[in-house]
C-alpha cells in the first residue's frame, strides 16, 4: 500500500508503508507523479493528425502596440454592480465590500463566472459575511445568481475552487480567517448548475483561521489535495496540508508530509513547478512587521506530496537589502548589516504569482508587498518591498534573484495584489498591481500613486508603466470612490482572445463598487487560448499542474494551470492564454500533463485566434 493510501485510510503509520497496490486508479499514487510517462492519451488534434485534413494555417502578422484608452469601463453595463454598489450614500452604510475576486466556470458552460467574496464584515456589530455570484451570459454581461448559488451567506473570508469529487464541476473550499463563534472552514459541492451544498464530513474544519488556499494534485494520485495558509497580518498560525480522497473528503497530513512549518501569518499562496521536476511546489507570502522573524516559505515537493521548506536556500524567504524608499538602505541596494540569510528582516508579502516572465520556460515569481519605510524602526526600515524574482534555472540551483529595480519597475508602498498577464498578446508577460491609496501622497506621478498599476514588458526585458494611458486609472469622481484597490483577476469574459480585468474596490464608508474593464487591444494581436481537461483517473479533472509551452527559436511563452494565487485568493481564468504577437509561425506547442505524459503540436495542428480544449483522453477540440 502506498504512503498516500495509508494516509487517506487514516492508518497510524502514516509514512511507513512501502510498495503500491495499484488501487489509486491513477499514476500509482505518490511514486507515479513526477517523471512518470503516464498513460498516453487517445485521440488527437482535429487538425491534420486525426482527420487527414490539411490542418490550420498560421500566418505571421505585424504587432499592434497599445496606444491609449485600451481598457474600457463596462462595470455598470455588465451587471456586476447589482447588489454591489450604492452610489452617493447620504451617510456611511454598514455593508460588506466584495473585493476578494474570482473567475471560475461554475455552471459548466465554458464561460468564466464571477464570485465577489466578502472582505471586511463586522460580525461584532451583527454584519455577517456576504458573497455575490454573477453568471456569464457570454456577451460581456452577467446575471445575478447569489441567492440561488447557496454561497451568499456562507460565513467565510475567501473561496478556493476545484473539482474535489471528480464529477466535472467546480466545488468550493470556504476558508474562515477570523475567530467567529459557531463557524468553521467548509467544503461545498457543486451540483453542476452553480448550486452549492455543504459536505459535512469533508475533514477541512480543523482550524478556522484560514487566509488563503490552493487546490492541486500534490501526491500524483489524480485527486485534488488542499494547501491552506493560515493566519493574518498580526496572527501567526501554522499552515496545513490535506490529501484528498477524490470524493470530497480530505485528511490532514501536515505533520508527516509538511514537517517543520512555523507559526506565522500566511498572506498568500500559489502552486507551480519552479524547479521543472514535474510536481507542484508551493510559494507562501508572509507579513513580518507583526512577527519579527517572519519569512516567506517555499515548500519543495519531492513528487510524493512530501514537502521540505527551502525558502532561504532558494532566495525567496526574504531580501537582505530591505525597502526601496530610504537612503539608509541604499534605496533597496545595501544589505542589512551583519545578518545571515536566515536572520534578515522578512517580507511583508501579499500578492503572489509564478509565471515565466523571462521567456526561458521556467516560472519566475512576482511578489507584491506593503513596505513601511521608517528609518527609526529597524523592522520597518529593512522590511521587504515588492519583488520580481527571476528563476536562475538548473545552473544556479533554481535560486531567485530580485530584478525589480533593474527592470525599471515603479514601486509603491501600498502594493497589495499582483498578477502576471500578457494583456496585449505580444508574447511577453506584463505585471498588474492593486494598490492601497493611502500612500499615494508619497508620490508625485500617477504611474506610482494610482490605485492600479500596469507595467508593460518591453522587448529588452525592461518594463514601462502604461496605466496612466490605459483607461484604468482616472481622476473621475466615480472612480476615485474606490479609494483602495484590493484584489484583481483576469479572464476573457467575451471570448475574443484577450484578458479582461476585474478590480475589487474597498471603501469602508460608502458604495464599494467593483470595476470591470474590457480589453480592446489584445485581440488585435495573434493569440491562442487552450483549456485543458483531465480524465479524473490519471490526471485531475481540472488539469491543475499541467504546463503548456509555445516554443519559438529564441523565446518561450509558458503557462501552467493553477487553482488560484496570492492574497485573498485571487482566481484568474483557468484557460491558458498565449500571446503570439509578431513572433511568427516557427514554433511548437509542448503540453506536459501532471502525470508526465507529453504531447507536441505543430503550427498546423492548433488554430490561431480560436479557443480550443485539450482533453487528456480525446485530444483536441476547437470550441464553438
């Protein structure tokens, strides 16, 4: 019996069993994950390889650069402000804001729906959590589905989405990040029509201080597992790891499979394969001003779901150089004196995402942080700012180097949520940031003080801020009502090939609007959009952990399927979008499934400018 099976059966000797009985139905439990060839999918492309048809034509096209006003506010017209915006209230009103945001296909129609999670309730004053659900109509508009969903009144601070019972729809982990009498973490199952009911024996209610969570198949048995980051900015709690049975039940395996964790505030998490060994590792951001020794964690997976913390060794735990704002730190270039890497003041990380920003096929890390530049306070003086951590690859032992300043990125003390997105489909990843507006007086220009940041990557790898001309930041009174931007999320809501932007507004005294912006530049350039689907036996149905690379002679456009990212569990679309820009047609598309199975497609086998589905069993289908 495998170690995974012994855990899931609740045996006393959790890690002491050897061998495999082959009964997991997938890639032979933990030993069949990374490096396994898996079962070869049947079927193939609807292009030349399966039908004998001539295939799809790839035609090079010139690049259309972003000009100005390429994001258009469609918030009111889209319907996302139903129950979510009270304009010009005569006095402050005690309503929740709904600025923790997620895109997820809740009703299985192939369209990304919206869930706006509650952020700041006031349970002491009798104001409970509230969550809003909007189903996508497919034309850029959404219909209100909050009450019918069963999610509206769930007492939780955030949601994480994944198919935990292998029935083909998105279920929900509801994490509670505050002590609240009679409430706990919950798991809710989807009936396939975006109606959710609690699974009472899920086994996830061990603690009620969850701050973030990610679903992934960490042990290679084709069932989704669950990592939960616990704590708050001022509350230190150890994190948890749960292995899934595949039927909606989980078991806490933290002590054996994630030993050595420490109590600290875990503000954000994301799972990706940073060391290219075929399994998913976990990055965790923390807030160290409240806990002097708090460091970011990097949990490295050995392929069986057993993790070792390697944050210090890989250069992710904390920066020795401190914040960018003070001359006494060399503006973020002078190392903290007389400190070993494990002793330096830690990060104040919030937003967290891993994607390949440098075109070498390896995930880099974008970490946003609130840094407090106070020269007279040692912890604040050396507290970490936002970082762009570039993966050094195998020659550097997969260590990370911060290149935020070197690549010309503008900084702000109030950076909260960070994303990595190719908004204009030029083939290079750009960076997006939600900001807290209370620090804007420290800066003179809109590029740094605006409540949203958008940094466009240039051909030389540097970044240029384009938010002032993007159409996102503006001085209109309605927009300023946002006051503070919390989470944001990206999805192609109208399926035109580019990623649209949802931003959560935080306003503790007024209307709390969210904003939805239509992207009008990305569809001008070449693109592909690929949705992957597992079989539930060899590969989890969500295909979380699958990696797709579009490999050009001197550049790689790489994406991995994820369940969520960063602080408050922002959820971008699971459909992988690839901007091709003017990179041409000399490329191959490499697909690596979570069980190690690989498939390669040529330019004539995948259509440019169309959404496609890659099914582990049946192969390629071009979506309507």
